[in-house]
């Protein structure tokens, strides 16, 4: 649920001269080992959804919200409210609380993911406090191309997909269809039975999702392109009940029979003379959601006060315009304007409907000059603002107001190419995030007081990086260091008021100061034509300077990913991999979960007729572990899949 990312963002040529229409060059530097994942890499490591695929990158950590059965990531310690997600340049979020469930999103075939960490284009629009994530489908290059796949995995799981596209002289098309389901994942044999979970198949852990997406593009001239596209998703899932030892936590018996999202968009790029390009986007997104809370594990009655049916009916509509000019020698100048409306409706069965609506806009300018000695300097600034169209007090039903909010976002980046095999950058940026509807208006089940006048959070990023190659590009490496200072962070302040019974109520206020800093390393080495290895490592330290008793959650301090790709035979490839993350804080009170580690293995066999058979296992060591306390992860899981490319 997400009142964050701006509307439809136009592609930004931050480093390269040309980009795919709908692609957002989200990194201030070129795509590389530390910020770029392809769908082929996700397949190699059996990463089935967007959260799993993103966690292959250093500084991007997988998290779970167990009470909602949602998959998330943090980027250098910033959560998904602060790092918006875009698909084909279109924002993907749920309006209310800023948290899209990335477990609902499969990766399009031939798709690619780029992640900006801290530094991101100022022309991308508002709310990129900690960076941004973009998923996009490549334009087809052949008259007809694609793949079909199907597979099965432990727990009654199976998936299937079709991807097809074609390119003609002046037009192209791309279509993707996927389906995945699982009856229940299997727990580790080391799991100890609890009152709400007896082991074996995890209670209420079923899910199924299907997705259809397509793009139709017209290219009347080499530099002109006009695209119509859509994404349609349908899903349902259960939320496994709490199995931990915290007596204050009451197990929830929740199911989500509806998680439906439709997105329609148009992208254009028009060459206005030899040096000027105009890009526009329009989009409309609809999200409908139903959460059902039951009395107990039978999931058959709703008689208690804690039981309910909760409906969301949201839509977002917006557009953007970007103009880029290269008339001046070795200089690129660009300006952009974005506008969107976020509309949220919520209702419990038998209760009134409540409506909230925001308008958000952004305008920005950016210039980049390329010097003859191999350096470039990029400078830009954007101005973002948000106004409130509609809001209501959900206790009284009376209208609420709130202050309009605005923010400035300047950025400065220096890049230098020392030689053909070594490049570096140094950058500074000030970014911001507007608080979500939930941040401003929620009573938090009677535990809080709304604060309609919350101001934006702001952060100063400092980023330093080097990347290079050796041995005819067989060895590639990247190393970076970052420091982020957050001001006006939105944090809870306890006991601002009391209930008639004397219970203290909290409120979210702009009182926090925090620091995130760390180091990231990415290495890739192709030792021979048959042996490839890689390493991703991140050290991320987060600190709440204003109130150390309130912890920053979800990000392990140390995390490492190791892998090998071994071509042991002309038709056989072996892919072992290992991920390790140390203990992490999972609640603001300081509660922690232990080390997470998974040894995985995949084998691929090339078959006739352009088919590939893959099989293997995840969590081979059968570890009983958690990413959120009381919500155990799957034990050992076996899988097999078959793919055919055409």
C-alpha cells in the first residue's frame, strides 16, 4: 500500500545515449554487478518472485512481514515506502500504507531489474528517499521469439508461463502470461510443534497468482516510439498463524481471497529535430483487495470482535512529460513534470466507507556535461509538492484536513573514467518522502492518534564507488561506500494521550534522526569457459541517533551471497549457491531473529529442440530459521522445471 512513488516516470538517459522506452535508468552510474539482475539470473538461482530476485544484489535484503504474509526488501536499510517500485516505467504500489507485496510479482521473461541505491535521477519524481527499483521487459529483436516453461516444487507447488514477442519494421509486440500456486510449504524437520502449528505442511500458507502483461509498440522513425501496455494480476493467499513465544502476540487467522491489480499505460518518445526529444507517459492503476479475519484455525466463523471483512478499492492516475536537449556540445539538459492522483477507499463489511485522496506533483531540471579528459558532472534539482483532496476521521466519520507539503531535492554527481578498465563516481543527493495515508490518518487499531500534519522525511546521501575489469573482461568488480543522514524521520512518540482506561497512546511525528552507512562489494570471475564464480557482500549499519530505544528494522548488518556456475559437460551445468545473513532486528522494541543461511543447488541439462531441464533443491541443510519472529521459513524444498525457447 503505497502513497509513495510518483506517477508515470519517463525514462532518463543518465549514462547511455539511448534507452528502451519504458526503461528507467535508475542508477546514476551504468548498470553493473551491484545494481542489475536479469530474469535469466533469477532462473539460475530459482528465484520465483521479485523480492527473491532483488535479494541477489548487495545491499538489498529480503524481509518478511509475517503477520501479513508479505515479502519485502530493504535497500541499504530503507524500506519499500522509501524505495518505490516501477514496472516498465510505471509505479507499482498500493496507496494506503506504502508497502507492495513483492511476493505477488513474478519476473517477466527476458525481463531485467535495476536498483538505484541512494542516488537516483532527480527527474524520476518524488518519494525516492532511499532509491528506486525498476523492472522492465526488453523490446523483442526477432520476427517471432519467446519461451514456454512449466515446473513443480515441494508443497504441491507448480508454475507455468508463456512469453512471446515479435518485431517488424515499424512495430513490435510482447506478451507474457504466468501462473504459480502452492498448497502449503513444508517446514524443517527441526521445527518444534506449537499450539498453532504441528509441523510438516505450514498451516494456511497456500497461495496462487496469475499475471498477464503486454506491450504494443509503433516505431514510425528510428528515434520515435509509441507504446500501449497493460499489467493484470489476480491473486489469493493465506497468512500462516504466529508460532512464536511472545505471549503478548495474539495469533491471527487471516486469509486474502482477493488481491487484484490492473495497470494500463501509454509511453511516447518523439524526436523534435536532431537534438531534442520529448517523452510522455500516462497511466491508470486499479487495486482491489479483500482481507478476511476469522475466529480460529478452522477459518469458518467470524463472530469475535477481532473478526472482519476488510475491503480496499484504490486507483491511481497520472502522467509525465520530459524534454531533453543536446544542442550544446558535450552537454545534456533535461526537464520533467509529473502529476498523479492517489485515491483510497476502505470499508469493513457492515461499516461505513472511508475515502482518502492526495494529489502529488513534481518538476525538475537536470544538466550533465562530459569533459574531454574522461570526466562528467551531473547536477539537478526537483521540487515536489502534495495536497490533500479528501480525508476522514475513521472514528468520528468527520472530514479531516492537513497541511500541504513540499520538498526540494538537489543532486550532484561526478564520474570519471580513469582508463578502459577503471571507472569511479562520487555523489551527493538530498532526497525526501511524503508520509503515506496510513502514516497520517490511522488510529492503529485504537493504539494511536492520527497526525494529518506530518511533514516529509529528508535524507542526505553521500556515495563513493569504483568499478573495473581485468583479464579481457573475464574478471569484473565493483566496490562502494555510502553514508546517509536522515532528518525529520517519522517515528512513534509514546504517551502523547491516554484512553479513559489509562492506556497510553502514541503518535507518529517528525522527530527522528538516523544514520545508515556501509560498504558493498560485487565480484564476478569467469575463470574458464566452463567455470564462473561470483560474490556479493554488504555491510550495512543503521543507527537511530535521536532515540536508540526505537530500532531500525529488517536489515542484517552483514550479508553475503556466493555462487558458482560449472559447465561440467557440454549439456550439463551445475549451479551451487550460498546465502548467509547475520541476526537482524525485526521490531522497533529490539526483538531479533537469528542467522539466516541457505545452501541451494541447481542442475541444468540441455535437451534437444532448444529445451532445458532444471532440477535441484533450496535450503539443502534443512535449517529451521526465520526472517520474522514466529513465522518460520520453508525447510528443504525440491524443484524441477522445463523450458523451451523459440
